[in-house]
């Protein structure tokens, strides 16, 4: 190691002390983002299901049945993935 140019050691963890209100604000931002992403995924799944229904109206085939089965599965999964407002302590 060169004494004229010492290397800095960068810690991998954050050392700053946050107050409880700052921690709540950061957590609220994460929760809001998770909720938004979950709702957007649900909307996309519902559009996917609508497309599958319209495909089955045109004519039923093995492929269209797979399409509607997959879209309904994604929609159910999307509903179950939406965060609840209950917080366990």
C-alpha cells in the first residue's frame, strides 16, 4: 500500500442512525411501491384473462384452453400477492 495514496475501506452496511419517524417514512415508501406493483400486476393479469376469454369466444382449441387456464392462474396469484394493510408486530 502506497502511503501517499491510502485506500479507503468502504463499509458494506449503512451506519447512519435514522430516527423512528424517518424509518417509518422509508418503510411507507417501500410499502406503497409494493402495493402499486401488485395492483399493476393484477391489472395486467385481468387484461390477459380478458384476451383469453375473447380467444375462446372465437373458437375453443387446446391452445385457447391453456391460455385461459394460465391467465386465470396469474389473476388468482396476483390477488393473493397484494399486500394486506395488517401489520404483524
